[in-house]
C-alpha cells in the first residue's frame, strides 16, 4: 500500500496566473487563484499548481552545469499540430530539430522545459 498520492505538481514562476493560463490552454481546466498561488485541475490528469517565486531563475536545457529541476511529458496525437498550438501560446522550442523522434522539447513561458510526446 502506498503512503501517499500525488496532490499536485507545483511549479515556481514569476507570474502564477499567466503560467496557469498557458497550461489551461494546453491541457484544459480553469485556473483558481488564492493569493500568490494558482491551482489548475487538469481533466484526466494530476492537478498543477503555480506559486510566485521572487527571484525565479528558469532551468537551462540542456545544461550539465545546471539542474533542469523537472519537466512534464505531455502526450499528444500529432506532434506537428501540437507544436504549432504550443508555440502560438508562447512556448519556445528547446530541442525540436530531429523530426524523426517521437518527442520534442519546449520551454513554457516561465522557462520550464516540457516535452510533447507522440509515444
């Protein structure tokens, strides 16, 4: 028997509502704000939460000198279509050149890496 279950994945960021809105457009759900914290109940997935972090410094991808902290793997049906959509929402490509792979790496508007995966 497990000791616990995942309540939420929490991301530090400079603007919690802006980042929550980005992920709401990508994954669905409606952001709910409580002071410097925003919750996003993701349909069919674990909740995401976003907290204000003064002095936030985004992770660097790829960088052996700096920790990437964590990243999200987001499953999609069509990589090209999903790529166009996340780029239009403000994502930045980090590792997308090899079009033969079943995954591509992007940064969200706060700089957190995430992968689109057609796996």
